[in-house]
C-alpha cells in the first residue's frame, strides 16, 4: 500500500510541474496577455440579468 501513495505523489508532482511549465511557456504568452486585458476592455455588448442590453 505504501508504493501506491508514493506513485500517487510522483504522479501529482509530475502533473503540477507540467502545468507550471505549460503556463510559463513562451508560446502561451500572447494568449495570456490577451486574457489579462479583458477586464480593461469596454463592455459595449453587455447583457444584464434581465436580458436587456446596456452599459452596466
């Protein structure tokens, strides 16, 4: 049973480091930069909770 916990720990660590490498990869930078600007963009096509279009 101890080997199962060890294998699980190694698997989770490998997945974690894989995600970190993926997130910090230079290929992803343009996509993440675009996503970072989303809160700063104008919301011209905003639909409120009542389904009405408006600016807020």
